[in-house]
C-alpha cells in the first residue's frame, strides 16, 4: 500500500509543525502546531489547509507546546472530527495551553478593536475559547511504549523525548516499515525529566533542527552565573528583573535555579512573583503522582518550598507588577514575549534603565524576544513602539532543546541506517547546517523539505 508524507508546516521555519501521512485511504497528521514569529509565517495560520480537515482520521501530538498543538482548535473548527492521540502528560498540558491560547486570541482581537490597529473590521480571533473546548474533548491519552492500532495496518508507539513532561517521539509503523518523528528532543541531561529514550529502527526519520547549527555552552563553576549577576546588579540599582518564561517546564526550571541561588547566597532576597496562571496550572500537572515515573526523584518541589514566592492569579494582581513597589523578580509567560501577561510588563519596564529582562530560551525570528536578543532599541507592543532602555541578558543554560551534537547523537543510536532523514522544524540555516553535518558524518541521504512538499516513504 503506498505511503506518502507531506510537510504542511515547520519547513523553512521553526514553528507550525504539521506532517501529513497518507497510507492508502488512511490519513493522519503528526503535530498540529501554530505558526509564531514573522508575519509571513503567522499569516499561514489563517490560510486553509491544502487538504480537507474532515479527511484526517487522527491527529498525533508529540508534545504540548503551542507550535506543536496550537492549531488544533482551528483544525476542529474546519471539520476535523477524529481523536487526538498523545501521552497522558501531553493531553493534560495541551488542555491548559489551548485554553490559554484561545483566551489570548480573543483578548488580542479585542485589544486590536479598541486600539484601532488592525486592518480588519472587526478583528476576529483565529479561534475562540469554545473552539478550544471542542478540541480538548478530542484528546485521548496513550501510554509510552504501547503499540496503538489505528486501522489500515497502521500503529503508533510513543517513547520519551525528554523535552518537557509528556514529550514523545512517535514511531508510525505500517506494512513492516516505520516513519519516526522526533518531535522536539530534550538534552541528554534534563534537570527535571528522566533521559530521553533511544530511537527504534526506522526507514524514514523526520528530525527537528531547532538548535541544528549551534552547541550549548558548557556550564561554568557557578550554575546560571549570568542570571545571578543580572539579579545582583539590577537589585543594587533599584530595578526589577523580568524573566519571560515558557509556562510549561521553563517556569519550573527558573524557580528551581532561583531557589538554589537563594540557598547559596548567590543573590539577595527579593520578592519573586510567578505571573502566569497557565504556569501555575502546569506546575500542578508536574506534581501529580501519576507523572512521577517520568521525572527524576525529588525534581519537583512544592511552591511552599520557594522562599519569598508570590503568585499573581488575577488581572489586578498582574497589573500591580507593571510598577513594582520594590526591586522584584517577575516570571511571566510567554517565553518569546509574543503574547500573554509579560507583554504588559515589558511595556512598563523596558523604558527604565534600572530594570533587566532575562531571556531564558530559544527566541524565534519575528518574536519580541528575538528582537530584544538582537539588540533592538525599540519594540512594538499593542500598536505602539516602546523604547528599550532596560538591560537585556540571555541565559542559555535553561534550554531543554537538544543542540547539534545531541541531535546527531540521538540519530546515531538508531539500530540501522535509515533510508532518508528529513530535517524540519528549524530556521533554514539551522536545518541546512544540521543536514550537512549528518551527511558528512554518516553518508546517509538527508533532505531539507520545502513547505507543502510531498514524498513517498513506502
């Protein structure tokens, strides 16, 4: 039975993962991500898919980050009616993320209407909170390692990817052949999660390349020294530290690092605020007993274990942090400063040179986080440009994405050489760099597919 693979997203860019697998009459989609970053990519969120969503029988999610699951409510709105298969951790976290995304979609549309900075009248959300609830009802949890039959001779199997809670690689098996999707791979030593699992044999591999052209720096004698230095000098000059952090996984790691610094006396005592209801909800998922087999022993601490920690649940509590009454540390989503409560904090704190913004993870091209990382003097927020006078610091030690060497190491653990490796989910320079390295080191056939390209994999 012929099998084809079509790259409907994450080709030429690092977001919007969508991969369509057609096995005879059976059609499934692996990942259903939202485009983020540059406008040319974000516009694709509004374009109809080149296939009828009602013809897709299942969606399979590798993990719960927005660029892998955030398009699901739009897909359901357009006619997808099948189940969405994921690990238990991904299903629980995706529900939180999709609700938050829908809320932000509606909020952004309303802000654009009030501010008059949209070209559309009236501006509409990509999907609503009601759409998200319908999508959440399609989620079905599948255990790691269990072969799950889909019909037409197809089956899927999840293995730990070590990126965030619930993250998985997905092996799609059919007629004796396997297509392996890496999803986002974690580092070989994640601070919270158990190590990723080795890949199975596969004729076709679809490999992410987020960090395909770079290596993570070796940690120094003092963990997160740049963050500790930034906190000390910011508080000394009477400013506050704003840390845009992904609500899932990253907030937990930042809190753990700050707790360690306080215990070691590396930073002075200051109020620490978590201003992200989604991050607080995600933290509760990490703490659930049924997920402890996926975590390192003792990795997740309760909120009460972090000294000086405050949580901002309401909008009023969040607004109060725009002008902290004393030097403070504020952790708020989103991690690339592309939406959420952190945008309001940036609007208030960036113009003051006493303050510091600390970036803790990958910043996609076209996001505010990337603009800040690249040294922008102004950033656009809600239709107006805001001056960047605050200090901007990058702490690369928080990344839980595998770097170039770690991606190649995972690939080399495949029991036998694959027929083809497709490098996706990276900026074009990163994807091409990783593809070239794999060719040089293995002699395998490696391709960087174009958006919309269709290939045979049987």
